[in-house]
């Protein structure tokens, strides 16, 4: 599902499993993974200099059109996890991401997400060709962060 990274510097986000992420047994709830995946993408986009808010302000959205998560080991309350994400160049109208959830150097889950760029004004429609600022941000995302980020 998640390919080896061809990006020299994947996007990284460190998270801790908090009580609101867990069920009554202290196990991370499956829906919390989805929230973290979105947070990783939004933070990476912001790091390119084109924050998600800028995209939203011009009537663009990035809905998820496909999501797959493979759980290998349960995350528990208090666990610290690093999300290591790679964005590929858009493939047609789809924008693929791969993310690994790493705890103590072990991959405990992996996910692949595909999004589509949608214009919401004046009517909702999928954009085959993003505006230049968005295309530039997609290129920067596929290149990965510059060293030190």
C-alpha cells in the first residue's frame, strides 16, 4: 500500500495519543487516524508557503476520494507517534499521499489517501488543471521539505 519514499525529505509530524483519541480501553480510535492524516497534509501544505486557508479563500477544496489504512499494532494512550508522509505528483485529478505511523522506529500503521481538487464557486466541479499557485504548491509537496524543516 505505501511505497518506499522517493522523496529525500518526507513530511513529518509528531503526535501524542491523548484521551480524546482513544476508546474506553485506552486504544486509539480508528477515526483519530483520519484526523491526523488531514493534519499532516494541512501542515505540509502550509510549510510550502501556500496554507490551506489560502486555497479555501479562493473557493478550492481537497475532498478525500479514497482512503486506505492498514493497522499493524494498536496505538495506546500516551504513545508518541511520528507521521512520515510523502506526496506524489497529482495523477489526473487525483492527488495521492502515503503516510506511515512510526512508534519507537516501528511502523504501526500505514495509509494511502487520494484527494481531488474541487472548485466550489459558482458550482462544485473537479478541476483537472489547478491554478498556478496551487500547482506550484503541489510540486513543492512532491519534492518534500527543504532540509532543516
